[in-house]
């Protein structure tokens, strides 16, 4: 297929590289031309604008940081896109914005799929992404063979807006598990319990979660290159607060998690990787959270 990729950051760049490997004719664009140049060396065609890419692709992926950026880019893309072309938004977006973009593209005889994902940069590189798709089933059927090659699972949730609803709910679970675990470990450590011992207790008692079962093993490493910045996590949490309010669903935990991520950004951690959220817990509790090596 003739496939375009707009936004060549950690995820978009890895997806573009895999599409080239799969034998597609891939056109790429990024505001940072050096990223496009790197993909050109791998076999993609670097184009000078979103409009140029729209004219060259039957299926276009966009991996962008904010709903505003997605809406602006989709408007530029559809100006030159061939009728019946498909724009696939990989970003975490607001469901209302997704539906508005979809309506705009339909007016121009083009189609929108939302396909927010989990797995981050490592998942994109290793083809281990999970896509949560919203949009017309027949359009999903056109894109699914490509998505299936890029990830390990693809779920079609229904109409536009439901893919991002699922992604935001998934993010809430991940954010809540992380922060609740950090608070609990801080309480234990402040009282004098070794972090490794506390983790072993939680795992053995059966009350673990994605953070305790896996991510906690990396809390000693700080300042790693950001695969998922805390500022983006804060943006996603804010979208979830708005979604819950619009649905009239009480979401007190969601609101608190969102405020905690705002605090992380305010503390200067916004451009740090999500794993550095531990530093906010340390600052607030006045205790260091370091874990000893586990038993072989």
C-alpha cells in the first residue's frame, strides 16, 4: 500500500520503519526534518508538508502530541487527500474531537479511524502494540491487516470516540496503580520497612498490580530518555476528567490522579519519562524509594 506517517517521534518513527520493512511504499513528514531524513535512509520518502503527504497516500497514520495538533493536521491532510483515503489517528485524543474530525473528513469523502495504542516506544519497535480502534467497521477492515502487523492485538470498540474512551480508561488503571503503589511504598519506607520486603509482601499476598508486578523493578533508574513523558500523561489524565464529567460519571480518583500529574509537571518533571514519577513521591514524602535486587 501507499502509506503515509505524520509525526516521527518515538512511536511514529518506529511504526514508519516497520512499514518500510513490510514492503509498503511509505511517505513520511515531521516538523523536525532530521527525523524524516533518518527514515529516508531506511527506505521511506520524505515529503515537505502534510499536504504533500495527503496527496501521496491511501492510508495515513498520525502520531501527534495533542488533540489540537491532530485536528489541525487532519484539516491540512484532507485538502489534498484522494477521496476514500483513510486517516488513522494513533494519538490519545478527546472523543469529542475525534468525532468532530470524523465529520469533517466525511464531508470531504475521506474517512477517519482512531487507533490509540499502548506499548510505547518499546512496543512500537518490537511490534507489540495494542490498538483500540473506533470507526466504521468497513474502514477498520481496510486498515486491520496493516495494524495487525504492527502490534500484538487490535480491538474494534465501535463508533468513533469509543477507541479513545477505552484508551483513557486503560490509562486511568495504569496511572492509579502506579501512584497508589508509590504512596504505599513511601508509607512503608518512612515507617522503616525495606522496599524490596514490602514488594515481596504485596506480591505474595495477591494484591499486586502492573506496577508492583513489573515496573517497580526499574525505580532505581532515573533520568532515562523519555518514552512517555509525564507531561503527556498529565494531558491524558485531563482528557479523562473531561470525559467523565461529560458522561456525568463521578470520578474522584481520576480527578486526584490528574492533579498529582499536574503536580509532577509543576515540579519540573514534565519532560521526564513516566517512570520518574517516583521522584514526586519521594519529594512529597521525604523518603527515598530504592529497591534491592530480587532473589535469583
